[in-house]
C-alpha cells in the first residue's frame, strides 16, 4: 500500500492561528495496523490510516494527547509499506 511520505497535523490553538506539526513516515505500525508518523523530535507520533484517520500515539509517560482537526498529506512522494 502506498502512503504519503509526510503529513501536516493541524491542531486548534487557543490563539489566532492553528498549530501545525509536520510528521514523517516511520518503519513502525500502530495498534490498528496503519503506519506511524512522527515529527523530527520523535515526541509527536500519530498512526494515520489510508483514509486520513488519525490516532495519536504516546511517546512518553504523562503525555496528554491532543487530537488534530485535520491530517493533510504533503504532496512530495509516497512510500510503499507492507
């Protein structure tokens, strides 16, 4: 299956603009069998289905996971997994 190489996760912020985090495809799969994406720090992790459904994945203890409003695939390239 082909998955986008990266996504923008858009979170609603309390200020005037939304928070946007870019996550990239990893070699891991989540509990639902979909690929896991993470940001460059490894802190923000998300399992994203082929339909764009997002399940946030904890990267450490006591982490409070927000749910993004939108997962927008970035247009550069795709990688086949599975």
